[in-house]
C-alpha cells in the first residue's frame, strides 16, 4: 500500500469512528429519555420516619395572663422507642427531656410548666427522637398571653365578681366600685 492510500484509509476510518460515536451518543440519549430512573446509580433508602408526637396540653388557642403558668404535656410514640423529647417555643429550645432508659421508651411524655412572662402569641412545638436518630415533630400549638389577668383584668371582689373598669377608687387593676369589700385593692 502506498502512503497516499494509507492517508485515505485513515481519514475514512476516522469518519466511520466519528459516525459510530455520534450514533452511540444519540442511542444513549434516547435510552436515558425513555428511562430516566436509570440516571440514578444508587437508589436511596426511604427516609426513616420519626416518632409520632402530639400535645395533650395546652389546648390550641389557649389564653392566659402574664404571670400565669401553663402545663405543657406532649406524648411521643415510636416502634424504635423514643429517646428524647424537646420543647420549642417560637423556634427556640426551652427544655430537653431524655428517656430514663438509654435505649428509649414508648410512649414517652414531656411534662413542663411554662410561666407566661410577656404578652404575645407563642408557637409551641414538640420534637421527638427515636433510637435510630429520626425526628418527628408535633403540629404547632398557639398560646396567647394577654397583658391583663385572665378574668377581664383580674380585679376581683371577694366572691369572684369582676370589678375592672368600674367607677371607684384607683388601683393597679383599674377602678373599683367598692374598695372596702374588694380583696385585691391595696389599702382596702
């Protein structure tokens, strides 16, 4: 074979190789379009579900006055046992309660008293963790803290009658119509 024929042979082989490569790429592209799941080289296991957790107390929409305590009671359950329950108020961790058994228990209850320190509406969330490390989260419960005491300002006469905003002497609770009979008025 002469050098000139060898040149044409190499050019022809190069073109044939290029065409074969392009056909292979097109075939691979068609296969991937028709089988998108084949793009994944590794199937991920399904996520491990966390514990079921819910509030028993306080009731959704509970209202309390500044200075009042509210009982928080949340229960978590899980087949893999619950190792810890956290209480969050407005996305800030308030308390963590760890199971008495390091392997966890089920059900596991978080019980905690919160004192309302300032007015506003607060979102309570409980997060529970199981023995596998998976987390479950309760639905949020909203609690409203009002500035005045719970019963219309809380200025109450002996016998429980509300006395807020009535004419009478001035006290830190409002005006009292009968200051001598009122058990909450200073100096009465």
